[in-house]
C-alpha cells in the first residue's frame, strides 16, 4: 500500500446536504480529511484533504469501523 494510512484518525459521520462526504477527521496538525463514497461501489471510499488533494488508498466502513483496504 502506498501513502499514509489515515484509518486511525477520529472519523465522525458528516451530514452533507450534497451527499458527497460520508466522514470527516482532523490530524494532529489540524488538517482536515473527508471520506467520499465511490458512486459505483458505495462500500468503498476515498480520501480528499482540505487542500483538495487525494491521498492514495481506499477505505471502507463495512463492519462498523473505518479501515484501509488498499
């Protein structure tokens, strides 16, 4: 797996009126991250940072906890 594993952040659900972001979290430096569901496979999510960068890796909340799957 490439990139930093962000699954250990304190992810919390987001009520996004547009339905884009499912979860949000902040790291120790205050940078914000959002998990966005894949349109075709909603069990899988990708990360977008507040700077609109997309860190590598796919995540899931299947089973109740956020974990990295690739």
